[in-house]
């Protein structure tokens, strides 16, 4: 099927378009853009050079993708990209910047839902099924794992790593990594417990929650050294505990601790 392009859209002849895309009024698609199939681009969407968009994505009004990194040292001639997968929904005024490093990419996976006025900085990686509520922002080089939930007004410091199925409370200030399966809230943020609702919705069973509760108690038990606690975590011999262990060992910024 051919594409439906509004007569008031501006589409570069040097852009590559798939099929069955619906491109609304005042949409701008610049040179060196690759657009897959079955995408809907509402009024005022802008796809800047270096943007790669997969299939079945919906971009609402005034979304801007692939803008230059907000980095004072960035040379606009540096080749880099923004790569977005399939089935994502980006609501009004979402902005996502391309990478700041040469031949690098800012990446979004599949089935992510970004609500109005969300900003994703350069060199970020969002995996799959991530939800970000309105007016939240991610600094550069942030990684967000599968099925994390970021509430409204959250600000995430650059280089932070947010674990799978983590939940960040509204207006939280996130300056360190957030462990998988945990809830973080406050300014400054602290861990307030397991994301039990999110875990149950994701299909985790009572036995999984028991293991995670045990892991939580080990990680945040300040009566012993972290190295000893990690050894005990490994001894649980469980896939969820191993995920937590690997996440902690890979953490470069350190991770938010609980209120205790």
C-alpha cells in the first residue's frame, strides 16, 4: 500500500519511506530519515536527519525526534542516529535526541509509551514496554530496562541505570541507579519497597515475590558489608536474585538505598 501524505507536509526526497504510513499536515521529514511501515505521524511531527523509525509507531502532535544533543561540546557534523523500534506511542511534545558520540545511537525498543512532554536525552537506551508519565526527563546516557514505570515529573541524572520493573514515584529526583523490581520515591530519592503491583501484573507469582523479599532484606541489611550481602544473594541460586546481583556489580554510580 502507498503512503498517505498530507499536501502541507514537507518530506525530503532523500528520506526513505516504507508503505502505508499516514503523514499529517505540517509534518517535516528531513534528509537521511528512514521510516518503516504502518506508522502514523500526526500534525507537526518532526523527524530530523539521522532518525530511524520502525513499524506501527504512533507519533502525536509536535513530537520532535533526532534533534541535536544538548551538549555544548557537540559538533553537529558528528554522524550519529536515533533508532526507534516497533509499536511505540509517543504523545504530544515528546522530544528525543540523537547520540552525541560518533557513529553511536540513542535507542528505543518496542511497545514503549511516552506521555506528553517527556524528554529523552542523547545516548539513552530504553528497552521494551517502558512507560513514562508526563513532564519527566532523562539526562544523557541513561539506560531504562524492560517494563520500568517512570511517574510524572521525574528527573533522572545522566548515566543512571534503571532496572527492569522498577517504579519511580512522581517528581522523584534520581541521581543513582535504581535496582530492578524496586520502588523509588522522594527528593532525594530512596527505595520504599518492592514494586509488588507491577510484579503481579507482569505475571510474577507468590514464590517469586518471596525470593525478592528475601533478596531485598539481604541487600539493604546494613549490619554487614555489601560484599558479604552479595555473597548471600548469590547463594539464593535464583534467576531473579542473579539479575539483582549482576545489576549491582555493574553499577558505576552506586544505587539508591532504602529509607532505613
